[in-house]
């Protein structure tokens, strides 16, 4: 299952983390929601593959520890989403389609 590109309509913003929004539901440690808005990562899909962290030309992503999450204990957090240049590389390389980038969404 890929990230829902309509998440801003289908989910509620429940928190913020490192300056970006978190879209619920969040029930730690098993459900972590979607982090970010312009650059959105569904933490409940992310496998911690790391391709986005390695390939992003402007270092938008930072690793965060997510102990006891069923998919992976590391997530790629869009900590610097305001730096995004909309190249779409992260969307293309993510093996599980956990990332959605929308230049019109802030
Ligand atoms: S779209 Fe490009 S610049 Fe933006 S987060 Fe993804 S890889 Fe980085």
C-alpha cells in the first residue's frame, strides 16, 4: 500500500515534529502516521531502506529511531522539507512508495 496523496483531506494534523506536521492517527509505537506536508513520508509504510536519505540532493531527510515499529526501527524523517527542490528523486527510489512530494502543498 502506497502513501495516500490526499492525506491532508483524509487525515488530521495531530502533532508537529522537528518543525514539520504529523498527520494521524498516531498510536506509538505501532502507528506513527505521516510526517511532513510538502515532503510527506508515511512512517507506517517506510522500511528504513535509506535510498531517499542517500539520494536527496539537498539533504531533506534525517534518520529517526522508531523502536518497536512493526515495519522498521528507523525512519526517514523529512526534517528539512522547506529545502526541497521538487526533483522527485525520493518518490522514484522509494521501494514501497512511502513518500509523496507536492510543490503546491505546504
Ligand atoms: S523531491 Fe528531491 S529535493 Fe525534494 S525531498 Fe525528494 S529527493 Fe529531496
